C-alpha cells in the first residue's frame, strides 16, 4: 500500500492559505489603508455600537456588515476597477445613479424621469407651480426687489446625442416645456436658459458631470444678469484660463480615479470673500462681499441648487454683498430679503415640482374680497382647515374640494386672531412626490409636504405676525374664485 501523501496536498494547502490571506486583507488592512469618506458623494455607514440607549444593540451584526461594506481596505480602488470594466468594456454603469453614454459621456440617472416622460407633473400641479411663482414675484416686487427666475436644463435635454440607445426618449412634452407657457400666462419674469444654450454652436456642459461648465456658467450669468435692473459687469473681451475639472457623476463611478476634463475660468471673477462660516460653494448658505472695482453697489439674494456652484463666483464678484442659499423651502421673509436689491431663483429642471410642493416661507399677499357666496354652516367642510405656527407666521393649510372650484381659481384665507383680522391669497399646494437626491447631497431635494394636504388641491397661507400665539386664533374662513364674489368653502370657529 502506498502511504505517500496525496501528491497535490501541498499545492492544495498553499492554495487555501493564499485564499484566506487574500480574503483577510480587506479586513486586516483597514487601519493601514484608511478610507476616503468624501470620495463617494454619500454618507458612509457608521461604526456599530454594542449598546444603544442603554440596551444591547440587536442589530449590531447587520450594522457591522454595512460598516465593513463601506470601509474595507482598498475599497475605492476595487470600486474604481469594477466601474472601469463595466463602463469601458460593457458600456454599463456600476451604480444605478449613473447612465453611461456614448463617447465617454455620463448622465445623471435622476434626469431619466424627465427624459422618458415618466412620473410627469399633472396639469393642475403645473398650474400650481406657475401660480406660486407669480405670488413669489408679486411679494418681492412689492418690496422693491428685482426678480428673475430661471431653470437649469438637464444635460440630456440640451445634449441628447450621447444618451445610450437603450434609454429611449419618451413621447410628448417635458415638464419644462409644459410649464413655460403657464409662466407666460402668469406674467413670471422667466429667463429661458434652454433657448439661450440651444442657440450656441458648442457644448457648454461637462461630458462627465451633470452641470454646465465654466463657459456655460458665464453664459448663464450674463443671461440672468440681463433680466435684472442692476447693471452687472459682463467680462466682455476678457480671456478665460484653462483649468481641469473632475465631474460629479464621474466621481460616483470612480471615487479614486475620476478623469479630469478641460474647463475654463475667468480670473477676475474671483474677487470675493466668504464672510460667514461657509467653507466653499457646496455649503447650504454662503454670504460674500466683493472687492472688485467693477462690482455693482447692490445686494443679491440667490436661491440656487448645485447648478449655482460655478455661477457663484460671477455673482459674488458682481455684487458688493450677496447671500446664496440652497435650503428649501426658501426663506423669503422680510428679514431674509430686507437688504436685497435683486432676488434670483435658479432651479434644476429635474426638481420643478418644488414650486408646487414646497412654497417658500413669506407673507401671503393681502387681498380684499367682496361678499362671499355659497355660505356654509359653521364647521362645514368644503375645505379642511389646520392652523399652526412656524417662526413669525400663523400657517393655515389644508385641502379643498376640487369639484367646487375651477383649476385656475385663487384660494383665499381669512384669519381672525386676537383683535386682528386679515385676508390673504394662499399658495396652491400639491402633495410632495418622491424626489431624487441631487448628486451633491440631499439639500437639493424637496422636503415632504404637510400631511394635512392631499393631492393637488392643497393650500397654504402664511400670516406674518412676528410672535404668533396659536391660542389667539378665533376664526378661519376659506374661499375661492372671483375676489369680488368668492365662493366660501369653510367657515370654522376655533374653540378652546
């Protein structure tokens, strides 16, 4: 009998040893390799705790697995390698947030609903958005502010030629195309950046980023500036300098090895200083002052999203003082806009529903009404009524019976509190829909609408009271339609 060891036993043991060493490397080398938390444009899983609120953490193993998935050694390089293989060999994306296009182009998957005409805004929701923008404009102009509203087009709206064949464009008009005529009807000061960019004979968006490039930002700045009463520097004739840029979408796929692409910047459009605690253009609130001799002696308040990142240097240099905010809902109250000469609202095409779901904090415009028709008994519900306070405001909101009014009917709220009474026109509010987070973070997405609003027939009115006391509210009426003879929908006494 041959008692010699199995001739491949040594090789087998060596193979098993190598396998276990390789399997342990990602765990053992975590302290040596570290991790780049900022590389992946998302919040990584935190380290698990054995005890939570004084009790054993029953989810510790699950949380440990999630932490390891996000922190194992050399994760970035392995993620990059996987993404590179899928992108260059198979023309597919390693993440659902990115669409791999042709010729090295990348698109943000959050724009696919617009591209394919999915989950489109309803007609009444679009009308709500347009009408709310008109109320915003009315308030700002009543305070003597210049106003301009613009929409930053999705990249595949302007440059569809590199979209992959398997992501077919949908039929019919987009939300943007359907909203623009409604803005004209409402008289909103709309800056048509889509038409401006389409008139150019060159590409002004990055190939591997979701936004316009430096030259595109300059074009957008000039176009918006022309719509304002303040005369701003145009930087005409000044040469732009070549720089490089790493795209936000590229960094989603390749957190370690994102490719730099050609960009350009205007040297003189950087003569500004951030005067609050913000650290850069990604921050949610940024206050600046300009040291440029060409700066207008004026103040800007700009409500923007990530498309405003490379707009900021131009506007911050052009205005002596400026405030840039990404926070939603927008705060357009008296204190926020008090010093503003001009107010600009910039919003990405993919987030147009914000203006229907999350109107800003601002005093609702005062209205004078004639004798109401269709009176109802106290407490009858042609509309639901909910009263609360938020900062300096009484907030009255709810939903109305859409069968009793027309699509275009204004909604009014009369509020009696203490010895005071006032009547205002309310925002027309649609229930919030799910919104994709922007590539920079969730601060570009819309917040949830109030749970007391259902469907597209919601309303919300803000009564500026300084220091409101909800217990002082005695009576609420909700009305709609022609101001000279409005239809009364609810008449509610607020009892202790």
